[in-house]
C-alpha cells in the first residue's frame, strides 16, 4: 500500500487560510462513506460540508440558497462557516466560507478555489 503524501506551503487566502495545500493523490477508494472524509473536487466552485459538527464558526442561511451539482441535482444550503482540517503532518488547513449542505454525500474541498489562490495540486497514478 502506498503512503499518501501532502506537501504544504505557507499562504493566506480568503477561502482557505493558514497553509496552502499541494496534494499528491496516490490512491482513491470510492467504496463506503465517512462523514469526516474530505475529497478534493476540481469541478467544485465552493467548499462543501455535510457535518455541522465540523464547523468552528457557523452562520445559518435562510434565503433558500441552493447548491447546483454536476449531476443536475440541487441541495439546500443551510449555513456558511469555517472548517479546520487537521493533516497527518500536524498542520491545519482552515477553509473559510464553507457551505453546510446536510444531504451531500462527500465533503468537498474546491480544487478550483485552491488553484485560484495559488495552490498547486499534483495528481499522479
């Protein structure tokens, strides 16, 4: 089994702060569902989380905002806030403006937001 590696560089941004993340994904397992797992999604335009308990700050959204997904489905956004991801290296990655969407199946880190703020992602097989 390969070890997963995460290389990090210092950076501060609006949607992601504390560190920037450059990830090397060596293996993907699509079986099972863990509400604490996070997936880098290069097609996602926002960070999305289904577990309200992971938010360190939270503001309810009551304007009926919807999240439109790639499969043409929609889900209700119930809040926005900050989530701190703890890396195996001991570093922390703070995601700001994370959408709380209880019925999404996977927590998503937006690859496009990481890229927009100067983060570098490397995917290898």
